[in-house]
């Protein structure tokens, strides 16, 4: 079975509508403050929804059901760490971001340490975000290619073009407010899938519960001390906290959303509430995976899967009626189109172009260069997505592990800047370099799971910086005293 003309019409109409909606915000973009921060006018509830939509990508929509279909629900241990991490971010980092006028999170490191630490952190962000979000774009293209039989490369180009157009034109306002709309679209899509599965399974929820218990699909806790296991209680809680401190507390992609809030209090409120909503979403997506497992015990797969990430798209295209299947694919697209391009452009302009290339650029030129940078990073992510189709591993784990590799060093710098006032720029820079080197070794030379990466990188950065500070020669005057 393939999609009907009605399904294609629904998908096409959604892409056109969301691109037009995002582009509509171009009329409000008169300065780079408007373009990157919406003039700090976003209410707390919109901050909450945009964070949820940003965090819930296609990696979530198809990757998390696949983990429950093939395994269990131990992913929730990581989600618990996400909630705790948000509370810490609200107390530790958000107050500092609202002291003064900041366009990027890395400008805070400039104030505290100087240009070297700031520049290294910004470079790490640009590289890891390009890779992770390129994988994210590929994931969406993979789903649509499965259900439409259109080549993955062609889908990547179409989706990437739509993403570039409305992000370049509408700025962060377009990103935030399309996120708000798209969150409700993909949640509705997930609810429709869950309802359809329950109706299609003989015995309904009772069968799902029985089959899931017998197969261990409802297992949540894994107390194993094995650091090579991705989802254990220890890796989930400790790793989830560290990952959230990094992504929501230091990564410009999400910090930009917080900086767009009306106040620090509203940013904190939206951030913390988003954690509970995301946790509930993960439960829904994992339950869908368990339902898919029960369904395909009763109705064999129409063809063998090349990877478990295909299980949800296969159900959608082979089971749901015309129009509904198109809406679900549109919901998957909605989960993907929360781009980081504006955040990357903000970092490019404020952390590199203005300090090092053209400090005297007027507002009109800044805005023009900002839009050009947005398009340029979009093209970079397109190339990453085109290359990601040759990747063999789970897209969920691949996307999250790429983000985790360099994030620990950046988080370590922020922790040093916030909690260790005696640490110098040289100490922090040494710590970051050591953190990156250790993570390169961990990635290439050990079986340690990616859920530990941020924690290991941050501990290494802080530890080496602390040792560097202690070994620093004491000034002559201080020795004499």
C-alpha cells in the first residue's frame, strides 16, 4: 500500500502553510534584536511549548516507539534526569542570562573568562549542532521516503528548503511560534496512532498489557552498573541531568528560547513545566511502541524491516486510511521542523562576525548578514543529512551521542564560571581541551554508552581546570605575605 493523492495533498498543504506562517513574521524583523530575541516578548507558556517542540524531534516520533517495540521503556530513566536537570538550570543559569543584554549563551563566557573559552564553546556548538540536526533532518526524510517511495535525497532537499525559507525570513519569532503550532500537530498525530492501534489489536489494551508484560516491554528500571548500557538508572538520572544542564543551560539552540522570554521568572516557569510535558510525551511514544509490538504479533509485517526505526512509518502507510496517513506524516514533519539555524546564525554573528570581522557593522548590515548566515547553516545541515543516509546505527542514539560528545566540555566551562570564581581563563581553557581529548578517547576507545558522555566531559573539564588553578604559580607578593 502507498499513500493516496489525498495524503499527498495534506502533506503538501501542511508544508506550504507552515512555510507561509513562518515567513509572515518577516514583517516584524527590523533589527538583530528582533531577529534573534523577538525583543524579549514571548510569554512563559509559549516558551514551554517551543522547548517541548524543539526537544521532540522526529528522532522522538519514530525513534522512541522503535526502542519500546524492540526493547522496553528504560528510556524513561533518562527522561527523569531531564526533569531534574531543568530545575537546576532554572536556579543556576537562567538568572545569569538575564543580567544585561545577551544575544548568545557564549557571551556569558566572554564576560567571565575571555575570548578563548567563549570561542571554543561556540565552535563546539556550531559543529555538533550541524551534525545532530543534519541527522534529525535525515530522520524525517527517511520516514517520508518509506511512506512515499520518493528517494531520501529528494525529500531532504524539499524539507531543508522549507526550513531555510521560513527560518531565514521570519527569524526566531517564526521558529518559536511555528513550534507552538507544530507541537499540537504532532501530539494530535501521536494520539491518533495510539487510538488506531488500540482499535486494531484484538483484545485492545488488555492484550497490549498482557503481551507487553510477558515480553518485558514495560520494564522501566535497569539497575545494572554496566556503563556500556545506554539506559540504566545511573546513566539515565546522572547522564540525563548532565545532558539537560548542557542542552537547556548552555546550548544556544535552547538558551535562545529562554532569552526570548519576558523575564527570568517566565523563562524558568516555561522551562520547568516543559520537563513534565516532555516526560508525559515520552510515555505516550513508548506506549505506542509497545502497542506496535502487540499489533505485529497478530498481523505479521508486510515486509522485513531494514531497521527498527521504520516500524511506525510502516504501520502508518499500511494501516491508516487516506487523509489520516497524510496527517500523520505531516505530524512527523512538524516534529522535525524546529530548526537550529537561527541560533547558529546568532552565534556566528555575535560571537565571530562582530568581534573579529566587522565590529562597526550597522544594524542593516548585521540583519542582512544574519539572514545569509541562517541560509548558509541550512545548506550545511542539508549536506549532513544527505550523508547520514549511509549511517547504520539507530538514528535516536546517533543524534543524541553527537550532541553529547563536546557538550561536557562546554558545560564544565559554564559550571566553572558560575561556581568557581577563582578559576582563570587559562585554567578553564585547559580544562575544556582536556575534556574534549578525553571524550575523543572515550568515543573511539571504550564501550561507554553515550548517556555518560556529558557527565564525563564536564567532570574532566572541571577537574583539570581545578588542578591547573592549584598548580598555578603564586604571585611574588602573595608568597611574601
